[in-house]
């Protein structure tokens, strides 16, 4: 009799199909160039519902969410939680999902765990199932299952384009300069210097005393014209950047932080714009570890049994911020000679080899980023720093 009672209780606790025990719907996206793979489930053990839609078809995505609720017998007002990897699509899908009431999470793709086999199967179907499983684990409280991307607002994202466009143009300028130097070097003409190139092709003499051939002259002339256009666009963007500093000085957005960094000797407008608009301007850091981690300047130790070694910095954060921080560290060592950070670098690394100095400057960059974060948050000037 007792056994029969326990069986009856067990049957009574078993959820019945159609009963809204868990009113949440979980959704994972695998975003491709032409098609998006959608996977739906209501929890562990539930067979996933798979659907494919054309890439960018947001109306169809909304229809599939409604159809999935109906398929799993959930109400129209059932909560939906979704995830997708950060990538080429940016954040427009995230903003659309939030607009229709979906709790979405953007995931850093490099933080997703994978099997370490030499060869492993990989398809969109397997990827969407993997994301669904990890979403359920994340929802269950396993917060370290992946790294979540902090999504900027539309205005914060738009304000980053100026310095990114400027960095792209400077990269194109370097490419054109190297192309010109390479073309002339192939004919025995060496150009020195790393700055601008002013050439008078009629006065250039090749290795055998002859002039520049017609075909080579045409290629160099084209590169010089492109270089002139790039230089003009760089000047326009730098002027626009200066105007922003003047016109938005009292806006209370991120310009006051940019101006605060510029007051420190050795930090110019370029580095200030990158650090504030890519890093300090819209992110909230709780401690110094988060500052270093987001810049990818944290150590990556390796320890297994008796083996223990350091494998360098993680490089898992923003490459733009990391590059600017290392460049800024060299400038800080030069222009802030009495800073304790500079004295620490000279004491620990200045007398070492070239490799040791490079390691030391990365460590200095990490410490400097933390000091600048505290300076912008509290207004406390780094010790020994010269304020312009």
C-alpha cells in the first residue's frame, strides 16, 4: 500500500504536456552570412526545435518565436531568453530582440568552450545546440560558462567611428608609403625616413643612371595621389576631433574625461579619444582586475603537475586599447620621469635586454591603465605625474 502511494505521488509530480510549469522559452542563434539557424527549447531534456531564416529577416524571427511558443504550449506572454555570438552583425539583432521583449545575451565567441580533439565535427546545427545548452547552464547560475559582451548604446557606438576611421586611414597611409618605397627599392633607390614622402620623379636616378621607366612612374604617381587624398582626409578628421573637444566641452558626456587625460603630460588627443571612447567612457569597472582583463593585459599561467610557466598576456580584450596603452606607456616613461611608475620601470627593466624591456613596458601599461582609471573615477592625479 505504501509503495502504491509513493508511485501515485511520483505520477502526480510529473509535469503534464501542455501544463505551463516553466513559462520561459530559450532561443539560440547561429548567425551565418545568408541564413540564420534558430534553436528553441524549454529546458534540459527537451528536444530542440530548429528553424532556418534568411539572414537579417527580423520579421521572420518574430514569427518563429511566436510559433515556438505555440509548439511548446506556452502563453503569448511567456518570457523568452536568447543568446548569440558577437560578430559581423554587430548589435542590431540584440537591440531588436530587446525591443520585442526578449532577454538577449551577446556572447564573446572566443570564450565558448570547445573539445580539444584534433578533428571535431562542426556544423550550424551542432553550434546552435551547443549554444542552447550553455544558455541553459548560464540561466541556471553558471555565470562563468562564457564571457558576456557589454553592449554600448547607439550613441556610444556611433561616437567610436571617428577614431576608428582615423586609425584606418593611418594604416592606409603606411601601406602606400611602404608601396612607394618598395617599388623604388626594387630599382636600387633607397628612401630614408618614416614620415611623408615628397618625390620629384624626374630627378630620381636608378641604379644604372637611367630615369624612372614609364610603367613604374605610373604606379608611383598613382600611389602618391592616393597618399595625398589620405593625408587630406586625415587632416579633416583631426579637425573634426578638435571641434568636438571645443563644442562638447560642457556636454557632460565623455569630453570632460578626454580633457582630463590630455592634462597629463605625455598624453595627447589621439590616445585620449581611444581610451575614453573605447574603454573608460561608457564601461563601468568594479576593480582593477576588470580593467586589466578587458584590455587583455592579464597573465596566463600554465601549471600541470611539476610544470609551471607563464605564457604571456592573455590578449583577450580590446586590441585597440591594448595597443594604445602600450604606446602610452613608452610616452609616460619619457615624459613623466619622476612618476613612481617610471622609476619602477627603470629599476626593474631598463638595464635588461630588449626583450626584457618589452615585457616591462607591457607591465607598465597595465599599471598605467589602472592609474588612469582611478584618476578618471576619483580625480586623484597619479603620484608624481606632471599636470599640464
